[in-house]
């Protein structure tokens, strides 16, 4: 149980240090009437899929890069990129190509400076530890990028909740949930 309590303390510290303006800009982006695309590698990619699913439940048109049914990204679409380091080759390539196609590209990362790369039209820094344990990153008992991935899931789920209108009641979201069980 001590491990769980320590992780919860870490999550509280990380999540409460997210910049309010960056968070609010992400919430505003989620309110857009646009198609949303998600990408990330490894566990960050799994978090991206979980967030994409929840956004779909809220009534948005959502795709995950790499799936066989994902269409071409176009002007005015939105690509949300999860990358703790903001250095993953394939993720950066996707971001650059989406930007060239006219899409908005929003980066979720630990690297504040990466948000200012030309291919990103916005971003949010999550001040969490990465697998690289760079100076300035918070301490963690967790391995690799766990702290970033967990915080990203909590923060992005909260942003979806904050983006919902009254029409997105739990009952409405349940209607979009899988029914093939």
C-alpha cells in the first residue's frame, strides 16, 4: 500500500503543476467541430488510444494513427501527439506531415521547449519524469515513463470532462459505448 500512496502523491504533484493556460487551450481544442487524430509510441500510444476512445464517446469523430481504417489527415483536422520526450522519430514525422497537410498539431509532452517547434500549433507540458531522468524532472519511484503516461491519462481525461456540454450526459455516452458484448 505504501507504493500506491507514493504514486498518488507523485500524481498530485505532477498534475497540479500543469500550466492552466495550456490546459485551457487543450480543453478549447477538444470543443472544436473537427476530426481528431491521435498518436503516440509504446505506453504513450496506449494512453492516446484510451483518450481517443473517450473522446469518441463524447460524440467526436476520432481516429488513431496506424489503424487500417484511419483516413488521410486534412486541413482543419487535429492531431494530438503524446510523447514524453518529444523526440520519438515516427511521432515527429507524423507531426510534420500532418502540419504540412494543414492540420493543427497539439503536443502533450514533458519537454516545454519542444512545444515551440514549427510543426506544433499548440501544446501542453506535463512536468513528469521520463525514462531519461533528465535534470529538472521530478523524482519518482516508478520505472521508465510511467509517471508521464499516468499523468497524461488523468489530465487528458479531465480535459475531456471539462470540454463536455450538458448534452454529453453519461447516458448519452453509454449509447456510443460498444454494445457487441
